[in-house]
C-alpha cells in the first residue's frame, strides 16, 4: 500500500508557492478583464457576432496570473491570436470542419507563431475555434480575424495593462534591469565571479526549448539563489552588527562651510543628512562638493573651493549656501536587520561607498561602508576559533 501511495504522490504536481494575496489578485483580474471585455464587445459588435469567445479565458489566465511571462506580452497575445485566427479560418474554408483541418490549423498556427515570435498558447484554441465554430462562425469568413478575435484581444490587453499596473504588477513586463558597472568594458563587480551572461546563454541554447520566463528574469533569479547560498554560508550577519553607530550628521539648513569642516575634522567622506526626527533625507559626500564647486578641473582648485564655501551674506543668492541645496537625494538605505550580503550589489555594482542604516521607525541608526562589508564577509568566511576558512554548506 505504501509504494502505491508514494507513486501517487510522485504523480501530483509540486505545490505552487504563490501568496494568497497574489491568487486573489489574479482571480480579480480575470473577473474584471473578461467582464469589461464582454460588456464592451457586446456594445460594439453586431447582434450576430459572438460577444465573447472561449479562448479569451485562456488569454486571461496568462495576462492576469502570469503577466511577466514572455507568452503574455502584448505582441505574443495580439500577434498570436490574430495569426492563429487567419490560419484556422483558412483551414476551415479549404477543408471544412474536419479532423484534418483541426490538426493542420493547430500545427500551422504554431509554426506561424514561432516564425513571428508571438507564441501564445490560446492561439491554438482560436485556430480550433475557427475550424469547429460551426456554420455561423465560418460564414463570417476572414472578418472573424478582426471581430471578434482582434477586438476581444485588444480590449483584454487594455484591461490587463490597467489592472496589473494598478495592482502593482508592471505590464507590459519590463525585464529585470542589469545594473551597470563602472563605465568600462568590464562586467559589474558582482558579475565577475560565478556564472556569466554568456554561460546562461550557452545553456539556454543547448536546452533549445521554450522557457516560460524572461531571460533576464531567469538571470536575476539565479543570482538571487547565489545570494541566498552566500547568506547560508556566512551565517546571520546583520547590518546592525557591523555598522558604525557614532555618526556625524548634518541637517538641510547646515551651512556648506560647517559641513566641509565636519568632513575634514572627522576624516569622513560622507555625512548623512537628517531631519528633526532623525530620518534620512539625503547624503552629502565629497563628490557633491566637487560637482557643485566645479572642482573636476585642477586649475584654481583651492580658490574655487574657498569661493564656494564662503557665505554670500545675501538673503537671496544663486550660489548654494546650505547642505540641502547640494546633497544627494533618493538615498539607498538598509534596515538594521538586513543581511550584509544584500548590500553587495549596492556597494559594488552601483558604486556606492556608504549605506545609511535605519531602524524600524526609519530613523538613522548607523552607517555601513565598503570597508565594513569587506571585514564582515572576511570574518564571516573564517572560523574565529580555528582561523581556517569555513566549509561551504
């Protein structure tokens, strides 16, 4: 009995790790999308034309449950449905509602979708609908391609774009951006070890089959898996464990002269800019001074800096006078509970040197620098008792 139960378990598909909220979001999208499509189509089409065809249900599953899928993007959906409708109607007109017409419609629709780079599984259902839809549908001829197929598809695409974006899922899907490294031919620092983009492309060419995931998304997921493995290896090292806590900070209205003296006196290269609640609103670095004082050219460097720091004494001046006028906004921060490995892309690929660390109330708690991270990863990879490198789990 037990071997039989084990065999049954192997036949079952693995559990879908989809959050309950995402399941409800997808179901709500299917309801809203098909309802809107049906109501609008019924208002726009003639009385004899179908106000909804069954393959739109399959398209809706992809558009609302899998909006990141390459098979659910606008061109595959529109192109796949239209070309399949053309092929299916052509087979129906030539061969009638026969098994041969049904088989040929599906096969030729698949080949056409591959050739036009618009593979969309519901297209196969549309090709069959053209063959098996009965005399009334076949009497429509190739007008079936534009209405109802073209109209239904266009309405469903509009509904999917509106619903997905309103519920936090970008559509059309944008591939995961590759963070640029320094402006050289070298790969970003975070991509110089482990697998490369060329490795992934070579494996995908050898695989040679359809993957229902964007290539850049696959790359991102594999690198996140690498990051998860690093976390397992180095153990639980949080930003709060390695951050500097005794910080020098400035406020929006701090004068540039005072901020410059703080940088020099404390021998630091960055100052967090905080508000009265000690929440981070910016960061001031040496680069900000160089950029706004035009110190990128060596001629007259000292004089330019003195002129830049000297207060104008005017109530209104075009020259920056306070930290808030030159600071960098949109600061990347991390939580005290963030694992230090998650800082690697920020400090390597983005070229950042300082990451402000905030507590649960988003107040500044500390700062992590590149040096802090290097030291933490070194200590995390070395057994403190023996001094030898830890074995990879």
